[in-house]
């Protein structure tokens, strides 16, 4: 029954021209059961990292670290990066790991 329902949902989404992106189960599995908007502290790249919402953080982490949406080519070893947005600071951690 569940398999058939999944098939119907996936078919409907595909027919509408969309695709599903699966949330990474490997990144921070300990956050899966954390209720929405509950603050907690995790370890990110060896540092304590305070987050306000586990689901939002996992999504941000997947986009930035796994899908590498901020990756770019540069000939400089230490490019100047101006990050004008602010959420959790996940992008800052990403850039600091790429360009220490």
C-alpha cells in the first residue's frame, strides 16, 4: 500500500515537471528527531555550532556542503569572499574550510 502511494506521488510530481530531492540521511542523523525550532548545539568542522532549528540547519548543510552550491573556480589561494546574508553561518564555515 505504501509503495503504491509513493509511486502515485512520485508520478504526479514528475508529471508536473518537478523532481524530489532526498534529504541526506547521513548528515547529522542525531538531528532527525529533534523537534522544530528547538535550539541545540552540534559539532560542525570540529567547532560547537548553535542552531535554532534542526530541519533548517540540515537543509542548509546539505545545500552548502553536499550539493556545493557556493563552489566556484578561482586562481587565488585566498579569495576575498563577501557573504552579505545571514542564517546560521554555515556558509562562513564552508568558505573557511575551503580557503583557510
